[in-house]
């Protein structure tokens, strides 16, 4: 019989159920392709991402269309778009993982502290969370990015500072419910300390939720990073980012639409992939969702 403090899912069983979902498998394949391309970019990319090629522009000085040596064409400076897309994937994944990891850590700490201690501690923490949620995330991110010098790590920090609130709210709700359970009361009666209760008895039950929100949060982070870069307050050139590729080449939208459509499609597909996997994980790891979809 499963004990009260044992996590209510088996990793092998969860993976088996996850692989039975075609959309989740499709999402994982997309993620695997992007990760492989990003990791192997130095070996796959035919050119350096910031290399301006003499034959990368037409006689009129316009970007080259896809074909020949440039399978995805070139941008307004004669740089190979395929190479920049590969290196841009690195930027999106690094920020997605780092920023979302920090947001997940902050949200989990705030939520579990507020949910366990409750009282004035929980009230202060959750009122601050509500205050942060009241601000539009994009507007707050733009303000923070404008204050600091934009760079890869600053953008990751800014996104983390605006994305932790949803996780905190969800973790708070679940922790509040767990803290009133009989097995927690029994642990207190037996003299278990706060640290033992939090990390051995409550946190393991939150792992499925953390995994799901960690996966879904990457798609939000990727979209927010691309938006900030497109608006000019995100990752700055010459560092390749899917968002700043669109920003740099938006004036060629009609004459060279591939410069906008290709990075735009990459952003959408990567965000979609993480959403598909995250939704499937939620259904697989949440017992109340079993049998649905």
C-alpha cells in the first residue's frame, strides 16, 4: 500500500503513458530536433552566425533567397539565416531553461512558505504575489529590461522576475491543502521539525506540479524572450536570437518574407512543442486527469 508521504506517481509508468500520447511524442520530437540543432550548431552551421558573406547579397544589395549555398537565404547583412537560426535556438533554450528554472525556484519557495506557515507570513507573501500579478508581465519585463543593460543573462533574470507568480499561486494552493492533512498533523505530533515536514513530506507531493509548470513555463519564456528581443530590449545583436532576427529584418517583410516567417515559425513550433508536452504531463501526473483526452 502506498504510504501517505509517498509521491503518487511512478516515473516509468508516467513515461509509458506519456509515450502513448501522439501529440506529446510529436512535441518531444520537435524539442529533440531543436536541442540537437542548438548543441551541434558549431558543426552543423555552414557559417559563423555573424559572418557577413560577400556573395550573400544580390547585385542590388538585397538578401539572397533560399537556395544554393544558403538553404534558408541570407539577411540584410548577407549573413546565412540557417546558421543564425541554429545559434538562435541556443539563445532561446538557454534563456528558457535558466529563466524558467529561476522562476520555478522563486515561485516554489514563495508558495510553499506561504502555504505552510500561513498566518501573517502567508498573507504578506501572497499579497505581494497578487501585486506582481496585477502588473502586465510584458510591460513589467520591458521596464526592467530598459533599466538594466540588456544581455543574455539579464534578460533571463528579468523574465524570471515576472514569471514566478503563477507558480507561486499554484504551489501555495497545493501546500495549503497538504498542510492540513492528517499525516502532516501526525508528523508534528511525533516531533518532526519544519524542515523535515517541508522537504520530506510536502515537497515530494509537489514534484508532479513542479514538473508540469516547469515544462509549460518554458514555452512562455521562449515567447517572452522573443517578444523582448523583437522590441529591442532583449538579447542584443550580434548575438543571434529568433526575436532579434525578426526585428533586424522586419523592413524586408514583403521583399524577403523568409526572414520573418522562418524565425517566427521556429518560435511558434518550439512554444507549441513545450505546451504539448506540458499538457500531456499534467494529464499523466495528475490523478484527477486520468482517462481524459
